[in-house]
């Protein structure tokens, strides 16, 4: 059985992430999607929320399991006896970053990394761009699953209510 691990922050989950997870699920027998938790990072959604978004969005993929993880990706891969790590790439910047991590993981544990280019229609989607659009009240429904779009709307509506000056369209 070929098991792979897809590690990421998924903050928030985008259709680009789902594209890579779906394609990995069709290439490998078992896909462990690991939602990273790093106490040094400020996430918009906590690790349980991010994991729940992925679980709901991948419920049609029987060979996908969602877990949370704090630590080295290669250690998680060893725990699940994974053959490789899977990472999505959109452009040369992603490729450079992921190659650096791939070399480090290979050096640390011998694990290989499989890079899957995202589909062209998802190549411009990033979690950072999605958060920025949502922060200004823009429609993110074309970039994220419905439950994520609703959660983003709620988060930013709440932050605007608590700080009217943070909303550039606010008359205050």
C-alpha cells in the first residue's frame, strides 16, 4: 500500500489545496493530510477548524485521512510509514521553497518529496490572497469551499464590528 503525507497550514483551505489532495488521492492508496500547528505562527483559524474544513471537503475521498501535527514532516511520514511527502506547487517561488524543504527532509530521513503542480485554474490562488480579499469584504467563493467562505465572512465581519476603522468601506 502506498501512503503519502501532505503537510500544510491550510489557513484557509483553498481549491488549490483540494486540487493537490484530490490528485494525490487518485495517485496513491492512502493520503494523510496533516494540518500543521506551530505555536510561533498566528493562524486565522485554529488547527481543529482547519482540520474540520479539510475533513468535510474531502469526505468523498475514502483514502484521505486528516490529522493535526506539530513537528517535522519527515517524522510524521515515518509514523505512518509513508513512501513520500506530497507538496503542491503553483510557480517557481513555490518550487524553490519546496525543493529546499525536500532536500532537508531527504537529508534528515531519506523521505522523498513528490511535487504536484496545481491545475492552471488554481495557480493564482493562495491563502494569503484569499484572506486579503475576505478582509476587504470581497467574494472568495470562487477560491474556497462554501464552509470556508462562510467562516471567513464571519471572522472578518466580527473583526470589522470590533474595529470599524479596520474596514476601509466603513463610514466611520
